């Protein structure tokens, strides 16, 4: 597999040191989000031709990818959330490999922005702030540097009926 990899260091959480670690990224042009580092294994740039499409899958499933000799599902996260998706003529995907218990998933996002930290008290209710269809996949919202970030719930994404309905 010809992909560029960025290893994400997993440091022990120190609540006295600005809070918990999160990976920051753009879901699409309009929507910024974060995902807890405890669920994030790696960020990978994956050539489109490295993805094996599977027939009869829901539209948010892009196919299968090989990650460290494991075959995992690749999910178009903006499409899963019914948000405006990115250009399907891309030559590569920005993929966040997440682990929830024993399940590994590749989440495709528009752009990976780096890492940030904040304390749990900074997370506010998403109700009334975002589309109601997004709420089940969120832990909340956080405002940082005048930008609103959706705080995604990796467990809710992994257990989604959208993904489970096709026996992913």
C-alpha cells in the first residue's frame, strides 16, 4: 500500500495540563470537528486507488482498505452525517484510523488540522447548535479561538445503525 502516515503520539492525560487531547480536522468546508485522541490510532493519507469498493453498500461506505495488514472499512464521515461531502474526484483521502474497543474504522475527512486540548467542562450541549441528525454522534460542541468544533463520539459512530445495517 502506498500511503503517507502520520503517527499520533498517545501521551498520558494530565488534567492539569490544559485538558484532554483531541485530533482537530475539517469534516467539510463549513464544519470543523475534533475526536478524542484515546480513540485515534493514526492519521493516514491514502491514494484513492488503494480503496477496494464493495457492491451494495450504503453510500457512506467507500470500501475496504489495508491498514497495517488489517482490512478495515473506510467511511465517508461527512456523507454519514448527511453533510455536504467533498469532491469525489480526489486523488487521495485524509483518513483517521479510530479504534473503539476491538473495532477499527477509517474515517475520511476533508483535512486534518493537528491536535488540541481542552477540559471536559468546555464541551457544551450541541442541541440547538447543529442539525438534530448530528446530535446522536456528538459529545457536544466546543468553542476555541472563535471557531466552533463538533466533539465527535467515536463510540456512537462505530455503533451506528448506518454502519451496522450492512454488517460492517
